[in-house]
C-alpha cells in the first residue's frame, strides 16, 4: 500500500492478483499502473 501509493482496497486487489498469478486487469483506476506486475487495460 505504501510502496505503490495505493488505497487499502486497491492494495488488496493487487495482492490478490499477485497471489493468483493474474497479470492483466481491466479497470479505469489509473492507480494500478504503479504496480509493476499488473498490466492495466482501460
């Protein structure tokens, strides 16, 4: 949360994606672009 400047709910989504080896997400939330292991598709 602190390292990538995410809200608690966004951090939970990012870590859940990492845990389940999900590398691409579909979202309009630009904050996820700061997470290096996620590819964001708007």
